[in-house]
């Protein structure tokens, strides 16, 4: 969930299964404050004069950005895997990929 807005407050959500690309950047200024930016691509694009550009959503000033990146990426993979290969539908002799995702958490 992302919160934006200066005067008003806007919220936007992206489902984990929609995230196709995730990036971490740490600029020189961010490095001085031990923070970074995590950018997400969920398929949104913008076309101007025939040129298509990917639109990224981002979290800025994130402490331990590489750790947060790993958690978001692992959760995304787990949810996509559970969606495509639900544990409950697998036979006991072939359990397949066993994720750590627990929707109760």
C-alpha cells in the first residue's frame, strides 16, 4: 500500500501477484541516511508520441532497503506459487513447492 498526497491523502494498493519487477536503489544522499528506495512495476505503462514507458511505484526513505526488498520479493514469489500450485491440492507423494506464506500473518 502506498500513501501519497500533500493536501489530501491518497492510498494505492498493488497485489503481490501483480508485481513483475522490483528494484532497489540507494543514492549518495540516501546512503548518508542509511535508507533507500524500492521501486515496483505492476504492468502500468504510459504512451507519449508512440513511446511506451513503464510506470513504477516506489517506497522512498526505507530503512534496510535490501532486507525489505528480500521480504517483498519472497512474499511475492510465495503468493504467486501458492496461487498457481496450491499446497492443499497437491498429492501427499508429490508436495511440490512448500511456501512459507501464511495468510493469517
